[in-house]
C-alpha cells in the first residue's frame, strides 16, 4: 500500500479545516445560545422567586387579616352570647313576675267584693252612728269599730299602703 492513498490532499485538508471552522462556529453559537438561555432562566428564576415572595407575603398578610377578623368575630359572638344570657335571665325574671301578677289578678274579683263590703260597712256605720247619736242611745261598739277603721283608711297618708280591718273579733282582720 502506498502512502499516497492515505495522505490527505490539500483540498481535503482545506475542506476538513473549513468543516472544523463551521463546527467551532456552530459550537460557539450553541454555547452562546446556552449561555443566553441560562441567563434568561436565572433571570426568570429570580423573577419567580421575587413573585413567590410577594405572593407569600400577600398570603401571610391575608391570613393575618383573616385571623384578626376571626378573633373580632369570636369576640362579637361572645358578647352576643353574654347578651343573650342576660336577656334570657331577664326574660325568666319577667316571666316569674308575670306569673305572680297572674296569680294576683285571680284575687281581683274577691278583693273587689271585699272592698264593696267594706264600703257598705262604712255606709252602715255612718248611718248607725248618726242614728245612735241622734236617738241619744249609745252606738253599737261593733259598728263604731267598723266606722272608725273606715275613717282611718280614708285619712291614711298613703293610699297605696292601706290596711283594712272589719273588727277586732276576727283574726286580726285583713292586712
């Protein structure tokens, strides 16, 4: 075998060098593209990190605001519950007072009858007292007591604090 076969020609060397130059150019272009893309990715990563920090801060701020709102709502609910308890206690108290007034109102007809009888006794006492004095005879002690009690009731300083007594013979009278 001859050496000529394996020896490159000048043209083939030139073509090989041009091909290598093109490869180096292409590699340089690719390296530049890779560098640009790496820089772009780094820039985008920094932007995303910044955006992520902003979103995280907004989220934390919103969570803090929601917690404050929740605490305020819980405080308001506690106040409403306390108010409700107070109203329930007041309502219970008023219901009890209403029951007492209903019980008292059941005695109204009896008290009206009693007052009518006292008024009648008063009128009779005045009539008999007037007759006993004009006839010259002594007044009936029972009627005198009824009359005297009626006069005492009418002359009492407080009309809301009246005590009635028909006679001393009964069990201390009505008070």
